[in-house]
C-alpha cells in the first residue's frame, strides 16, 4: 500500500497475521484512508501508516510502516471505540471521554 497502513511494510494481497501484534490480543481495529489503529486487551494502542497530519498520535508527522505504540493512552485510559478517517483519529474511553487527533482544518 502507498502509506503502509497495514503495518506490514509491503503490499499484502492475501489475509495475513500481523506478526508485530502476535503477542497481544487485538480487541478493536479501525482503518482510515491511509492509516490503521488497533487496541489490545493488554491496554495498548498501536498505529501504522500515513501520518502527514499527525493522525497516528505519535507526536510527530512521520509515516510509520510498522505498528508503533501510542503511549498517550497507556495506563491512563481504557479505550471502548476507535475511529480512523482520512487524516484524523478518535478514541472513546470507557469513562466517556472523547479524544481526537490529526487534521483539524475542516472541523
């Protein structure tokens, strides 16, 4: 894929287990236009893919071809839902807090 949003580092034409996350149990996945977010039963949020607007939540705007841990949520919040748009991301926590990041140019 152009932005490596599968977190696999190259084009994948058949369903493939994401080895980088094999040691964790994925409970939520959200796929945007150019990026992917996953949350695990271990309480970790991971992001991969395009990041031109900071939509990965890593504190910078550099593309990531493999899944990177988004440490902002670690040991602070339990995520209930995730959403990934074109250049934005959102997380709704179990206690009802909504967090959003990425492109804020159109609302």
